[in-house]
C-alpha cells in the first residue's frame, strides 16, 4: 500500500547505542528544516540533549504520532511493533545494527525515504503479527503481540520436554524436543532460520512450526495456514521451561500450561526500501550467490 503523510514523527533510538547519534542528528535537522514536529523516546532524548523537544515513553509514542522512525537494529523495531497495540502507524526502520532484515533502510537513503513518505509515495507493506496467550488451569497469565515468533524452550541444563500441538482444535502431534518455534513470515528469517526452518516471503499468510532439536528426527518444520490457532500444551517439563515472544518478553511455564498462538487482527505497516527488493535483501544479508576467493 502507499503511505499517508504524517503530521508528527516519533523517533526511537537503540538503547545505549551512541553510534545512533549521527543519524539522530541528521533526521532531527531534516525535520527542523521543514518545520515538521517530532517526539523523541527517552533514549533518543538522552542522546539528543534537546530540552526544547517533546519526549514520550515508548509505549505512549504510537498514540501521538503518524510515523515512527527507528534508529537501531531489528530488536529495537520489534519492541516498537509490540507497542503499536493495533494502531496502523507506519514504521521506518533505519539499519544501525549488524544484520537488519526489518530495519532495512540504509542511513544514506533515510531522508530520501522520509521525503517519499511525506509525499505519500513510499511503499508500505503490512506484516502479520501474532497474539500469544499463556494460560494455567484455564486462567490467562499473560498475553503478548509479537512480530517474529512465539517460542517454548528449555534452559541449557533442563531435560528434554514433551509438548502437545493442536492446530485449529485438531490434534497434530505430541513431541519430545528442546522446544518449539511458531514464526510468522517476517520471523522466518530469525530464530526459525537458525533452527533449520524455511524462509517464507512476507506476503505468505501462514506460520512455521519449527521443532528445536526434536527427539524424533522425522519431526520436521511445517508451514501452516495462518487462519487456524495453534495450541501448545506443556505435557512434561521442569520449572526451567520458558515461553517468550520475540525473544524480549515472556515467563516460566509449568507442566499443564498452555500457549495459544494465533494471527492478530492487526498487522504492522513497515516502510520498505525503494532501492532493493525482498530477494535482493536476502542476497545481501545471507550472502546468496557470493563468490569466495580461490
């Protein structure tokens, strides 16, 4: 979809990352020159040292702006996406990290893409989000929205765990493994990829279920229809089993606990680079087709 101009821009910076300062100063100067108001998150405000600029905590920022510029890596963007809480506020991710599948805008094209957005010409893709709910004895303990994945796994010293997986109310399997990943197409290039799962292009409306070190080697990753909820029950495990959303939030699980993962009714609008396609991004980040010196 195409973008709509924002009246106020929110700026988020990666915590304790002083290398964000040049990009932060550049984007603030660019917005000042065009008299476009902006609001900083606390980390950006700390680095900017601009007492004249308004500041807002990260969870409050999406409700006050029409665009969020993220200066950092994918982890920073994941945090911002979680705080959108269903609001259709586009995110422009500027890559100051090491990999940057989500923060794909390079610093040298940052202001050009900003200009395109303000002119309503930027390309914005809506990425699917998950809603993951942790329950115990029928009572909800926690609920999270996540852009990449919901994960059950054991600690390094815990024994193998046993889990039951149901899809759309239909029993799929019981498995013994170190854990299980439920990943979106966006998250397919994250933990899922490291676990041997497939890459899904962003337009695919489905989930990947990727077992972590399964006891049965024929238990392989599978792509599921994203319209059906996935229920995961911890049948057997120690206190050292954890549920996490996007690797950033979560908590411990006990035997009998259940996690339901389903597609969120609202996604996350991400502004994409006008200079590269998704496949060129994969070639760049994963080194596909790279020639090594002989």
